[in-house]
C-alpha cells in the first residue's frame, strides 16, 4: 500500500534527522575536549545524507519515492582552535593548546535546522495516519 | 444509478493518485536536507484529460489505468547545495493532498450509503 510506503519514507527522514541531532549534540558536548581516544583534540563530526530506496530500486526511483539515510559520518579536518594557555596540561612547548574545531553557533543553527526538518516529517506522518484511518472507514 | 457505476473505479483511481502523490511529498520532505535532491511532483493533468475523451485509439490513455501519472522535477530554486525542496510549499501540498484524499473517501462513503439505501428501502415504497 502506497500510504504505508509514504510513512516509511518519512520515518527514514526522522531517523536521519535524529542522527544529525545526535552528532551535533556530540560536537557541542565536546567543544572543549582536548583528549580523545584517537589522540589530540576532538574533531567536529558531520553527517552525509543520501537518498535511499526501499527494495524495488528502479520502481522507487521512477515513482519519485526515495527516502533518506545517513551514509557516512565525516570528520571535519578544519584546523584546531589554537589558544595560548601555558598552564594547561596539554599545552605544547610554546604554550599553545589545540582546542576542538567546533563552532557552537554553527552547531546551534544545525540543531535548529534538524529539529525543523524532523517536525516536518512528523507532521507528514500524522497526516498519512489520518488518511489511512479514513481509508479503513470506507463503506462503514 | 446502477451498481456497476463507473464512479467507483474513477474515485478509486483518484484515491490511488492522491496516495501516490503523498509518496512524492513524503520523499521530498524526507530529502529536505539531501544535497543535490530535486523536488518532485506527480501530474494528474493528462490523467484528467483522458477521462473526458473516448479512447478510440490504443495510443489514448485509458481513464482506468495509471498511465496518466507522471513524476516530474519541480522547477524550484536551488537552495545552494543542489537541493530544490521548498519546505513551505511542501507543507501546503501535504495538507492539501491529505484533505483531498479525505474528501474523496467521504464522497465514496456517501455513494455507498446512497446505494445501500436503494438496496434496503427501494422495495418498501
């Protein structure tokens, strides 16, 4: 049933946007982290969105019914924020510390954008839900 | 009115179209942040036109088939990353399509009610 497919498509949107929020929250939480498992300061992460088809690839592309998925999580290789803090335990010989390349303003904007997109998909799911329940009432 | 009314397959087709259109709207909303994604819509114009015409040639569209539906890319403005989904217009179309679908269902229900009253009460007069 195509309405169920519509719901699944929006559900894929919810999943993708939620992952984006998770990554962005991680960036914000670690905006001052100077030690990571990989060594060095934390690097900003970002999600990559790609269209995703459900099962019948050709038909889905033909009918314009593609969902979305997070294909990879990329690491932002932008330079670290170097601050002069000689007393910091992670300072180098010249007294500079590498702080994460996270920009809080950018992350906040990203979070708001993801929340809006999440809501849009949620609204669509609710409308599809009412369409389906109306369908079930046919002939009653 | 007869039970084999042509109205039923017509409404059924229109419902099917609205459901398919819902899929394209859902896909557009899901891909609102996908770089390079082009917003899509589904036409009903050819489908509608075909309803008024007699099919005298096999080349004509059959009003009771789904051949009249065609997916096309909406010529909207690129938002900078190759994505052309417009949130506001998609949300409007979302409500519009949902209401159209519900209206069709109500129409169908009314039709069934009329038919049922003819069956139940027709001979009582």
